[in-house]
């Protein structure tokens, strides 16, 4: 970093929290003391103005460079393109809608506006190189790069006609699942950039446009960083003013080393806003100190609790104004409770190492949630996996449960019937035993009882023969049959075939 850049950053850090009148006195005194050139004051004013606009959520439409009048006019010819109109002023200059007369296509023409610092030129050229290396269906494509006669770079890229993702999902009334699938597509574009060793560093709704066909396009790699580029400093005030603080990660705010985990955090912030209608942190002011404290120290509320509070109206009037009437997506608190709460809050962890290891893992957890599978953001347990299995296989589980209940009921009914039949059988055995042995002994002493005894013996033998066939291997029953035959033989006066039959049960 040059001495001039160091001076700019130091003065910016000291003046950012001062009022306008205090700043004028402060800079006049400092510039006089340090003998800096007069142009430095104009540059600092422009930087502070853009920082204030960034905190007011107007950064996408404001330039980072000095100069008030637009560079190109409607109908003007510029490097082979015909200018249609100014469509935006991004972090490093102007973006125009233009037409390529030869190819008959619309393009977004980006060029630096007014006075450009070396840092702005370097980042502009870096963006051109990054876009040239990215070929993905969900990343706006670079068509051409060049320079004006004065040496200022420009490039023409794919013109995306669409709305910011938050506006698109709200206007279309997307359901939660539809919004999650759209978000997963955005994740695929970020993942592709990471695979090409590029960190976006400014993921926010305005940099993700969705076409009428529902196709998201990732824009604005103006402050993106090559992972292997160790020459670019991160902990600078110029970087802080270029990014959008409300979507920045704690390490970006504190000026610490930036990794792919920073993009994961910004994606988590974006998803939080889509499902709740507000960002994870509510800022009372727009000073650097307040932004840093909120993002680095304040724990975000569970998304499901935010939606529940907004719907129940339990918050105070002042706080209600900071909560949108409804989320961008059509979603209920119960739909967020559990897995989605855990997924979003894992992406928003303060420590980069505790977030998802990659955008692919983040997106995979969303896919698993959509399919009713267990997610890595939830603590694993048998009960959790069982619950997820039942939810995603409701019909099959219900059918299996019905079959199980039917079988159980059948087994119980069969068992009851068997017990009743066995009880009746035992009662019949007991009755036969009583008649054959007890009653016979009493009748034998009565005169003229011979015919009755003969009938009893005949019936007893039929009973014993039938019981013998059904006894099988029931030892106790066989023993009872044997004793019956023995008793019958005794009644008949001993001996006989039935006495011999008794021998096989011994």
C-alpha cells in the first residue's frame, strides 16, 4: 500500500464517526498539518459519502469514485457499442445498458467514472480477469474487455434482465421449498467460483438477479479475491467501504484473513433474510463501531422465533417497524423450526471453522432437508434419524403399522381362542375323569348297576381311544390315557386288550 493510500485509510477511520461540520474542520486541519495535495480532500469526501450510502442500503446504486455527472449519454457510440441508458452505478463506476450492433444483442457495459485511484483500477482489472475465467450458467458472462483512448478499462458483459432475488421470491409468492431450490442454484454458482479459487466477498440480494424464467444470475465480482493472491490486503478501510456491511462476515468487518467461509456466512445472511424478512442483526445506527459490534458480538435469533414473534405481535411498536410484515418466502414458523434453524445458524457462526466446510456442504444440507433426510447441522441420534425416516416415508410406515396391528390383533385373538379351547378341553378331561373313576366307584356298590357300568365302560373306551390319537407327544396326557385304560381294565375285571394297550404308555 502506498503512503497516499495509508493516509487516506487513516483519515477515513478517524473521520467516519464525525458530523459533517466536524469533518470539514478535521480534514482542513489535518491536511494543512501533513501538507497533502488538495485533491485528497475531495477523494475523502467522496469515500465518506459512499460509505454513508452503503450503510443506508443504497450502495449498489452509488459510485465509489468521484465525479457527479454521468460519463456517457443515451444514443452515444462508445467503443463499438450504442449506449441506451445508465442502469446503475456500482462499486467502481457506471454500468450502462448498451447494444452491440454487429451481434444484435444487449450488453451491460461497465466502466470507471471520473477520477480513479490505483486501488480502483487494480480491482477493476482484477474483476475483468476473474469474469474471463468464469463460465457458469448462473454467473453473468464476460463478452469483451478493453480500454478507452485515455487508458481507462471497460468491459461488456451479459445483460441480465431480472429482479434482485429477495424481490423476485416475494413478488412471485414462492413457497419455502421453491425458494430453497432457487437458493441452492445460487449456491452452485458460488461453489463454482470457489472451485476456481475465487471468493466473491459481496453476496447480497442486489448482486443476484433472477430472470422471468426463474434463473438466478450472480453479478458484480468487483471486490472478489483470488485465493492465491496474497498481495491484496484485507484489513483496510478501503475494503470496508467497498463491501456491504450488513451482509459481511465478522472476519471481513474486523479486517481478518478472508476465506470461502466468508461467502458461506453471506449466503447464510441472505437465506435468513429470505425466510424471516429481516437480517440477522438489527442495527440502531450506521457507524462502523455499531456495525462491528452487532455482527461480531450479537447472536442472531432463531429464524423460527423471528417469524413467530412477527406473527404474534409480541414485540414493541419500535421493534415491529424493523420486522417486515412477512418474509420474502411464504413460510410458517413451524416450517423453520428444527433443521432449517440449525442449517442457517450454522452458516452464521462467528468462527469460520464452525461454519460449513464448503458451500457444497451447505447446499447438501438444504437438499437433504428438502428430501426429508437427516442434516449434518442437527446433532445425530437414533430418535432423530427415526423421526426423519418416518416423516419421509409416511405412507409406507402407516401401511406397515396397519399390517403390524392386524397381525398383532390376529395373534392375540388366536391366542385367546387357543386358551379358551384348551380350558374347555381340560374341563372335558376333568369331567370324563370324574364320571369314569369317581362316579363308577360309587355306582358299583348299588344293586342292578351292571348295565350302567357297561355303558360307562364303553363310553370311556371311546373317549380314551380318541384322546390317545390326539395326545401326540404330550407326556402328561399320555400318562392320563394310560391310567384311564388301566382303570377300565380293572372295571372289566382285569386283563384284556386295553390292559395290554396300557403297556405302551409306560
